[in-house]
């Protein structure tokens, strides 16, 4: 049984033909990440939804400036609904029992991601799927600010990506790529 609904908004036409079956693959990656990641026990009794916005550098730059104080685009931004470091079950009680609970939003910037693919010799599909996994983990409270946290997050990312048939994004050059665009 799925415990998450994935809503995808292509806010920029640049994403229209990014890679084959993109919405299906993004939804599968988000769902698998949600299922494999450690979550508060109270999450097991609820259905969640996540919004993924596929946009451009201009929009991401504005969000990054407004919410993080950085006046530049970045590849992915995550906006969690909950602070899972201080999570209390009562935080879910404001949502009616049979309704979906918003997990948060993930926003991806096409031009930055495309440039990273060129610089790192990665396929667009592999990189986007990795960023979806990364973004969902951020929504679930994972972080990479400290070495120990970064190692745990990277390992989980690699495990999830492997279960979906994608290469290790931190050593992708040493493996065969699925699809190169």
C-alpha cells in the first residue's frame, strides 16, 4: 500500500521532454524513498502527499533568496511541512483522520541541473532521480551538515537508488549510465 501521493507540477516548459517516462520515474523515486526512510511511528497511520515543482533557475533563485538568503539558483530546494527534529504526534492531529497530510514541497531548477549534468558527466535522468531522493529525505528530516549525518544520508540515497536501478551518484562516472541525454 502506498503511503504517499506525489503531485508533479511542470512549471517550466524546459522540463517537457527532459527524459522518457519522467513523471512515472519521479513518482516511483519519491514513493520508494518515503517507504524506505526512517519516519516517526505516527506516520505509519497516515497517508501523505508531496508536491514536486519542476521549474527554472529564475524561480529557484527567487525562492532561494527569499527563504535561504542566497541570491543564486540551486539544483533542488526542499520545504518540509514538519520539523522532524522536534516532531510530536499531535502535529498530525490538525489534519482530519482520512485526509492526506502534506509532507512538503521539492523544487528543481532545470538549467542548474542540466549544467551539473554536463560538468559531472551524468545523465539528466540519473541526476534528477537522485535529487528527488535527496529532497524527499530532507522532507523526512535527514540532513548532511555534519559528517556522520552526511554519511548516513548518502548511504541511504545510494541504497534507494540501487533498489530503483540507478547508479551511485557519488561515483557515477565509474559505472555505466542508464540513459545519457
